[in-house]
């Protein structure tokens, strides 16, 4: 099972953008359920709040004002957490 993970896939009103609303907590729950039934899991980090690809990558809302060094630190902390 491929599980896509977005940083904060919700509007200020906490509504999902649609097309995928998996934050880290949701992805963890999906992964646990999938492995319980013997499925293999692939985690796909988007490092964005919505769909991203090599030609179109937007930083998460919470990272916009951060320096490159601060973004790098947030990214590393996220990967260590997972």
C-alpha cells in the first residue's frame, strides 16, 4: 500500500484540500492497519501541504518564512520522527 504524507493538508478552517488529506497521524494509522493485514507499506513524503512533483513543489505553509538552514532542520526532524 502506498501512503502519501503531506505536512498540513488543511485550510485555516481545518478543512482538507481534497485529493488526499493524509497528515503524519493519519498515515501512521493507515500504516498500522495495513500491516495488521499483512500488506507491505510504502511511505511517500510530499514535503508540502498538497500534491507535489519534481516540476511543482511548494514548501509547507509553516515553512515559507524559514531560512534554508531552518527548513533543512525541520526536514531532518520529520525524517527522524518517522
